[in-house]
């Protein structure tokens, strides 16, 4: 026997004695109805088994989805596992909530699987990528939707929200120079996507496609170059294979076992820096007595570390929030919003032993 047809909006309207437009308002524009009328309509819908207007049909009818797409170039779990990413996500989610927008997560395309960018039901994208892959740029151009970069522009001249990575890294390195350090190690992020190895002595001029990597290496060079120009010091650069504490610990090994080990290490993130401290402690190296360590980000674990980590503070949540605000403005301006950073000096840095 054929089953009964599913209930439709007109059935609810007939049951309550109102128009279909009024039923639609009960689901989509509740502010247009009295609470008593809306409650009656929703109760009738429940009794009839009507789930509400079809979301796909609503999208076509209104010409918008009410959703923001967040593009990342990492696996989806990165947004929930990495503390800096979680803070950024909190800012994104807060402003989406303020505007009544949903949030659609668009992770990187895995080999053999289609990219979600062409089919994501969103009104625009925030690209939390450094940088956005060329293939995805083409897909976004085909969508003809507004896009705001987060940390780096999708293409030069496009709107984005970020920080001055070069100036922030320069301040971190200058702090060590001012303390008197001249033998300094640098632990960089991976220089290429999906790198599986730790690269030793990559150099401050190492080629890398990552915007933040390049800017921070340049900032370190700005401060360290003049200080080491007269000799008596040196820099060893190690590119970590990942972004976790274990990757920082592994990258610290060639520095700590160097013939002339550094008296200080600059790490491009707090997680890498905390891995350095863990490895130094395991080897009986005192931080900061024998080794000073500086991170980047100022995630909650930085102040809770032992010793508390000297680091560069950047406004993660505000970055995420401002990127969504820029996207949702009626006419997004094609400008960059550069947010402030500051060096936060804590107990992990001190003058070198003479």
C-alpha cells in the first residue's frame, strides 16, 4: 500500500486557519508574529509531522543561505586540537552568532575525494589558510562569492585580517639580542606542505611558500643580522616537521647537540617552544639559566608553563571575529586590517651565562 504523502506547509496553514506566508514567518521570521500565534503554528506542525520549510528551497527563494564558510588547509581536527586555532574559531563563531549566521567548515580536500568549495551552501568564505592553494583559488573565482583572508590574503590586494608577522618576529629576536644572546637557534614551521622531515640549517633565507614563515624569518633576520655582523655569534635554523609539542622537541635535538649549542631559541609557535622546554628539561638543561626560549602566539599554556613562556601575543579571537565582520559588511572593502601584537616577557628568558 502506498504511504500517505508527507505534510506540507499548506496543511499546517489550513489546520491553524492562517496563510502559508504566516506559517513561513513562524519558522523563518518569528519576530513578525505574536508569541501565541507562533506557538499555535509550531504545535500544529508538530502534530501533523511537518518539519518546516525545505532549507534548499529557502536558499533559492531568498538568494542567500545565512551561512559563512571557513576554509582551512589542515585536517578538520586541527581546528579543535590546536589552541591558537581554537581561539581563532571562537572569534569566528561569536560574530556568526551575533549575525544569526551558520558556520560551515571546509577542510582541505583529501586525495581522491572532491573538494567541498564548489558545493558548500554559503554566502561567502573566510579563508584560514597560509596561503590558499592555487586549485582552491580557481574554485573560489568560479563561485563568485565574497572571500576574506585570515592571516594572509587569498590573492594580493584582496581583503584580509592578520598581523605584521615580520615586526612581531623582529621584536622577539630583539628581546634576545638586548639580553646579550649571540648564539641563537630558530625553529621554523615546515617549509613546504606535508613535509615529513625535520630540516636542519635551513637558513633565514630558506625558500618557503608560507606567508607567515617567510615574514617571521625575515623579522628574525632584521634583528639578528646587525647584532651578529661583528662576529662572535651565529644562527642555526631548524624547520620542524609539524606544529605539535613533540615536533618542537624533535627540532630542538640538533640545536642542543650542536658543537656550539645556542644560548637561546626562537620558536615560531608556543607549542613548538613548549616542546623545546620539555626536551631541554629532559636533558638537564636549565631554562632560562642555560637556555632562553621564546615562543609565538601566547596561548593559555604559555603562561601556565614552567617556566612561564616569553612569547609574542597576537589577538587570535579578534582576528577571527574581524574576518567575519569584514565578510558580512554590505560592501566589503578591499583593504587589509592589521591587528597589533606585543612581546610578553616571562620567566623563560634571561641573559646568557658569561
